[in-house]
C-alpha cells in the first residue's frame, strides 16, 4: 500500500494538463500512458530482481541497496573499491530520481492552490502570478511547509512515507469519487458513460481499499498525525470559505441598494464619446454596488473633469463555466447585463459611456489586456477600482482581500499608467 504512493506522478500530470503543449488532451493522454508504462515496468522489474536475488532486509540498507549490491558483486567489476563505487553510483542515480520527483510538489501544489483560490477555499492571492510569471505564493507555501514537516519529523522516513501515502490516496479516492459522480450526472449526454463509470468505480475501490489498509495498519505509526494535520487543513479551508461567503453576502446587500429602475428612455440620443477627452476607466466585478460606489466617488472627487466613462469587467472562466450547456453564454450575458447597467446609469445623468468585457482563467492578466485596448482608444485615461476596507482590520482580512486591485495598480504603474484605488467600507 505504501509503495502505491509512487503513482502520484500520474496525479501531478493530471493536475497540470493546462501546462502541456497543444493539443493538451492528446498530449496528456500520451504522457499519462508513458508514465504508467514506465512505472509499471520499473516497479515490476525491481520486484522481479528481489525474487531472483532473494533480497532480504538488512539493517541500515534499503532493499534496492541489498539487491544491487548482490548484482554488482556477482558481476565483479574488478576490485572491492570498483564494486563499492558502482553501488554508490547506482544509489546516487536513484536518489537523484527521487529528488526530481519531489519537485512535482512545487509544480502540482501551487496549481492546486490556484484552483482552490478560484473557488475561495484558500486566499485569493494564491492564484496570482509574480513578476516571473510563477505562482510565487504557492511555491513559498510548499517550501516552508516542506521545511516545517522535515524539522518536525526529524527526517524519519517511516513517518514521512506514512504522511505522504495516506494523503496521496485521500486525493486519489476523492478524485475518483468525483469522476463517478460526474459520469452519473452526465449519463444522458456522455457517450459510453457506463464504461467510464465502471473504470472510475474500479479505481475508487482500489484506492479507497489501499487508504483503509494504510490508516488501519499505520494508525499508531504516524497515521493519526496525518489525519490530524489533514483535518486541520480542511477546517482552515472551510473557515476561509465561510469568511468569503460572509463578505459576498455583505456586498450583495450593497448591490440591493442599486436595484431601482433607471430613468432612461432608449429613444433619447446617447451622449457622444470623445476619445481625446479625459476618460475614467473603472474596473468592475460581479457586484454592482462596488462598481457604482467607485463611479460616485469619481464624480465626487473630479466634478466635471472626465468626459468619458469606460467600464471594464472580466469573466473568470473556470470549471463551472463549462459545467453545462450554455454556462459560458450565461456568464457572458450576466456580465454584459451588469455593464449595461453602468452605461445606462451614466447616460441617465448625461455622461458618455461604454463598456469592454473579457474572459480568461487569469482575471488580472485579462484586465490588463482589455485595459490596453482602452488605452489605445483613449490616451488620456485614468483607471479606478474599489478597494474593500473592513471595519475590523486584522491579519486575516488583510491577507484574504484586496490583492487583485493592488496587483492591477502595481502592474499598471510599472507600465507608466495611472490607477487610483477608492476605499469602500464593509461592515
């Protein structure tokens, strides 16, 4: 059961299909096939060597060291020194392979954190890219967590393997259970869903059986610690999700203040846009109240200065956007309908306005792309966005919020563009 943890290489590939070369699905399938075949060949070959050379446990040595030592002595490289050098070379190559495999955590870990951040299970800034275009926060978390676990366990391989293997098979079991639910839910539209469900169900039975054996056999040898640590992580994620849900509920209350029908007649002429005139570019999200708050502050702080008002919004495309037929179309309609509200609001007050919309998996990057289009049309533009300010300011609120507008401001300032953040108090 513990040896089954080596299959985490397949997990690392499946978590990072988006980084593979096009066509990603075909490349991913072949990559998974090569990994599965090489792993099965290597594991089967090593087990065969154990049987052929009758490998037995030796204090202070792994079974690999025992069997390769026996093979090298049988081959006899010419002297005891040459035999020892040959064995050391083989073990060094094995250690190097393990070192490379360990780095999958720095690839898969930040990717998983980014996906969780998109769904508000961890702080949103775990999906942000650094200036080197890497998920810097996720890599730092993985690194510090690895150092902490290494110090806490005092490098005990027995404890680390149990800690690692149990969590690997928790991941496998949850993923395969999710696939089973997916194929049952999409049985009417998915071809050959029964065969795919059967394959997922068999995988679920295998991985959950291994997980049960691991927890039962190794409970007193580190299994209980693994369950405790994993439980604490789950509890922390649920607490973060509850905080984000509560904040969204307060923002929805602000949205309700602007649900009244605007006094605008579509037959009236639309105020004309003047690309050469000063332009206010407002980055808005899904919450109408936040956008109107920013607009009112701009009108209050710069009365009569801006002649054009451009509203920019980005639809975050994730798994839910493709969760059903027409989901992406619904997302586009929702965002464009919200942006039309802002435009009509400006028209009702005699202000020229239009909107731009973009879609992407990285909201910050997409905002910057759309903003560049706006700057080309309106060279005298200044950007604005609301920044949430909580009545109770503490480490948690500062850590969980306001990173997207701050990153936008920093990136635009680096490009020589102007952006102003407008505080919005949240109870």
